[in-house]
C-alpha cells in the first residue's frame, strides 16, 4: 500500500499531461478551424468584390449607351426644330 501511495503523485502528473496534451490538441484544432473560417471568408469576400466589379463595369457600359442614345435624341430634336423653323 505504501508503494502505491508514493506513486500517486506520479500517476497524477502523468494523467495531467494527458489532459494537457488533449487541451493543447483541441487548441490547435480550434486554431486550425479559425484559420480555415478566415480563409473561407476572405475567399467569399474576393468573389463578392469581383462580382461587384463586373456589375460596375456593366453599369458603366449601360450608362455610356444611355448617354449616346440621349445625344442621338437631342440631335434628332434639334434637327426637327430646324425643319419646323424653315
């Protein structure tokens, strides 16, 4: 019995190491999960920004077309006014 009692601190130390290793492992797993989540979020943000640039480019193209069409209408109105004044 006496030998067992002298081993108790050693057993506690060894079992404590196991718990510490488990906690460290869980901490590494959590860090890995956080890093992956950040990476995924950054990838999603990059995709959203790319889509926004595409939409902005298309909107600028439509805006140029509308300006061109308005210019044509203005020219047609001016030509019609000139014809009416003759």
